[in-house]
C-alpha cells in the first residue's frame, strides 16, 4: 500500500528527469548544428543531471532520500 501513495511524487520525478533529458537532447542538436562548442558543453551537464534525477530514490514518506545517495 505504501507504493501506491507515492505515485504522484514518482511521476513528478520522472517528468522532471524527462524534461532535463529533452533539454539535453535539444542542446546537443543545437551544438551540432548552430553553436558547436557552447551547445555541446551545455548539453553534457544536462545529461548528467537527467541521469542523476532518474537514479534518485524516494523514502517511505515520498521524499527524496539524500542519505542513501543516488548511485547506491
């Protein structure tokens, strides 16, 4: 039952990560076509942020669990 009450928080987390991923792809495409150096340099940290958000865990109270870390 605890997993059902955290659905909105999980959806917001996934939505935020998808928005970061989409913006990274747009910046990468701009980096290839219009502004080569700046677009690619801005897209790399945005990709990293999107991956970090995807790996974040929620605790039982539906909050981001900073104690466990994203990679563990």
